[in-house]
C-alpha cells in the first residue's frame, strides 16, 4: 500500500483500540514525517479531539473531517473555518452502448465460433480420409420419412436444413454436369436458409455425403472427374474458391 501513499497500522483487539492507536501514533507523527505541515484527522468520534489538540500544540495545521448523513464536514481547527460538502450526488450507470462492451464480446463470441467451426471442418476431413483409406461406404439405413429434417452446422450455429435432392437421384449422376446440378442445389438451399453463411469446401462435402451416402472424393474418383473433391471444384467453371486460412470458401457462379 505504500506505493499508493498509504501505510497500514496493525491494531490489537479490544474496545476503542483503533481510536487509542490513532491517538498514540498520530501524536508522534513528526518522528516519522518531520516535514509534515498539515494533518487530516478523519473520524466522527469525539475522542479524536484530543489528538487534534495535541497536533495543534506541536504547531501543525489540523483539519477534522467528519461525515454526518449525506454531508461531509471539514473543520480547520486552527482557524475555526467549517466547510460542508454534499455527498448526495447521483451516480449515473452508463449504458452498455456507452462503455462499448457489447462489440468486443460479440467479436470474442464470433472468434470462438469460427474456431469451433474450423475444428469441426478438420474432423470432417479426417473422417473423410479415414473412410477413403478403409474403402468404407456409409449407407443410409434410416427409416425416417423423406422430408425428415437434418440438423447441420451452418453459419456457426445449428440450423435446420432439408435436402431437397433425394438419395435415389444419385443413381442418375454419371458425369460432372449432373454432379454440379446437385452441388448447386445444395449451395442454393444453404444460402436461402442462411444468407450470411460462409460455406467451406468441407461443409459442402459433408452435405453432399448426407445426400449420397458416399464421401465426395469417392464420388469424384468413381466418375473419373479427378483425384479429389477440392481439385475438382478448383478446375470447375461452375464454382469459385476463396482461400480463408487453411480452408476454402466455395460459391457458385450465377447461372446465365
């Protein structure tokens, strides 16, 4: 506390010990601080008048500071001048907009959501790689109706997506044109339901796998369209890719 201009004094237990310590310590203040000229004695207890008198006898200017209700009284014991200060000042609580805490919090939440989304995308990539290495085709054995809603991670939050393309339609996908048609439909559905979503290649591949039951890379290889889903999108004139960190954002060119 000395760095802030305060000195803590330990007081023994007992009735009026604090007042007695203040009088004993205060009466000898010049020993520790020989250059002191003015003293403020802050207490409403009348017993501290004895300290004020002693300090005056030592040639110091003494101010006795007391609080009474919502007023602060400062008495110059040497001149007798008494000054009053009002303490009933309403403190305005600033709004959240004024202290500007909402925007930093929103930015922090957005950053955390983007980090979680990136981690989910990496998990999708690992799962896809594992599936291809083991030559596993995930079949959909669900007995739910065709219009059952599928929960997917989009726009950094859980939104409801209903794939309009049926899985049996994949039997008709025999070339890149047919594949592009399905991908365009997926992109349009996502953009319609969540316009602010930045659709990554991993997200698009995940949605494609939900429809077809196969990994995007397996589809590309089966149709002899290249060696990977990412390279196919890069070479396609239908889609554009934009690098975003370690990921790519994918968008579809407007149809003419």
